[in-house]
C-alpha cells in the first residue's frame, strides 16, 4: 500500500475497503467529488484516469479483487463525469448477467485487476467474462 501516495489514492482505497466484503461489492464516484481538494479541481476523466486506475490496481492486488469500472455520462459536465466500480472477488454473488447489465449512459468499461487494466466496450462485457473464465480454466488445467 506504499504505492498510495495522493488524496485520490486514499479515497479510492477507502471506498474499496468499505465495500469489498459485501455480497455485491459496488461503489460510485462523481469525478467532481473525486477531484475536490486537489491542486486543480474539476479535472476531466482523461486527467484522472491514470491515477484512478493505478489506485484501483493497487487495491485489487492487495485484496485479491478484480474491478469493472463503468464510465458514465450523466450530464453534470462534459464527457465522463461519474464512475461506478463493481468489485469481483471469490464468494461474491455477481453473476455474469448482473455484471453485464448496464445503463445506457455507460460510455465505456475498464477491467482492472492486480496485473493491469483493459478497456472493453459495454456490449462485450459478457463475452469478456466468458473469455477470462475459459482462460483461467485452461491455466488451472495446465497447472494440474
């Protein structure tokens, strides 16, 4: 956790720590609130993306989680202005269909785990989950 170095990093870590043991771990962040208290408040998603995804990656690696970050346009500012983070861990009750069910204002999805992140289209969440499951099964089959 020494990689958490900013106010944003600790805000994200606090959200993850609060919800990670829930049955369906989920939290949402408004980008205006996320960038409040920074030297330059009101930053866009493109300015916040690297730091947010880096903090999520650190949290996912520390707690053995994966995250689907839904990028929303709710209209409070231009472009992406709200993110929803759905955390996946062993024992949670997120099904493939529930993870793939998203609102129409979602403009993109980023999958984050301890190894990095990958951007996927909202319509491809279900097929992405299936590919990850089959790759995991193939890896565990080779390891046995």
